[in-house]
């Protein structure tokens, strides 16, 4: 069972007289959100993640800083490809080339696999496949058979003696 990191969260809200008031709120890791009364009839909602480690701060347009930077980079690559290739090929072909050129940059900002960012995942894959490859071989062991082997051999010897 997980325990919340904080016991009390204080929220600052404007009250009816225009001043600021601090509203304490109990935090529970199990509850998604808690509605608070702030002033005359106004309600405030605070969302709390179930897992505090999964929290990411939104910086620009609801994106994290990493996602925003890679999105801007993808747009820049698409615009660059458009202006470079527009004189040589048609509009439809240029649009597809822009999409194909921008997709890897956009993917780098958004993809996460097992808690790793895209470049960490690619590095881990290169290490496991090329730099330190290991051939894994499965050897089964029957523990029960290994434990019973001496008594089974003894029984078989006794049976052979009685048959002789």
C-alpha cells in the first residue's frame, strides 16, 4: 500500500473581498481530485495523480518542455524540407516528404517505453543487440528429480538385487 507524500496542501484563492485566503486540503493518494469551496459559492478543483512519480509539469500548450522543444524542431524540419524541395517536386510529394522528415523528431519528444525516453531506449537497444550481445540458452532443471535421484537409484539397485 502506498502512502501519500504530503499530508496537507495549501491552496491560495481569491475570496469575495478581493483578498487572498489559504485553504488547507487533506491529500490522499487514492483520490483523483477534491473540490474545495473558495469564497461565495465558487468551487476549486485540484487534481492529484495516483502515482506521484508519473507527474509531469505542463509548460507550453499542455506539453512538457521536452515535447514542446521536439514539436518546434519537427515543425522547423518540415518547413525546411518544404522550402528546399518545393522547386523540384510537386506540392503533394513535398507534403509527404515533410511529414516523413518531421515524424522522427516528433516521436523523440513523445515516445516513452518502460520509463525510458526514445534516445535512452535506442541506446539500450544498440547496447543489447550490437555492443554486448549474449546468446541466452535455456537449461531446464527438475529440482524434484534431482532430490529424488539418490533414493530412486537405491530402489533400482534393491530391485536388481531381488531379481538376481
